[in-house]
């Protein structure tokens, strides 16, 4: 079992190499790009190595300075992002609370208006019903004619 585990990384590496070789064989554009990148990387490493050989202390100091600068910038970015998140998050929470309260007020007002409208409708219907009854009493039908009250309302 242990021997199979040792072969797995080798098999994965072999598969990756074969897959990469297949891509390079089939795609000349990719071959050119890889070749250019390899040259550029080699030139950068060669330049850096020769500078380090000529002046190791200065190279070390430059690297340390760059790392410190990067860490400082990253810390500042994280701090700024955290501050913006805290401020904006609080502001968004407050706005959401205000919107919720205003929505509740609008809903309550709409309910009240609906109830008042319902009452007004009922009162208007009562008035209409009362006025129809008064008209019937005030104007009795002519002799010999029967009046249909349902048709008079309309």
C-alpha cells in the first residue's frame, strides 16, 4: 500500500508534463508565449543574481525595504477597508431601520385611510338608503299605478 502512495505523486507529475507537452505541440501561439516568458524570467533572475553577487548587502537591504513597504501598504489597505466597512455597514443598518419605520408608517396610514374610506362608503350608502325612503314617503304613487322601487334607484 505504501508503494502505491509513492507512485501517485509521480503519476500526477507525469500526467501534468504530458498534458503540458500536448498543449505546446498543438498550439504554436502558446509555445511562443511560453518561450518569451521563459526568456524574460531567466533574464530577470540573471540580472538579480548578478546584482546580488556584486553587492549582496545592498540587494538584501533593497529586498527587505520592498517587503516592509509591501507589508505597510497591505496593512494600510486592510485598515482602510475595515474602517470603510465599519462606517458604511453602520450607515446601511441605520438607513434600513429608517426605511422599515417609514414603511410601517405608510402601512398604518394606508390602513387608517382604508378604514375611513370604508366608513364613508357605509355612511354614503345609509344616506342614499334614507333619501330613497324619504322620496317614497313624499311622493306616493299615482292612483292605479304601481311603482317598482328597485328601478327608481338607478
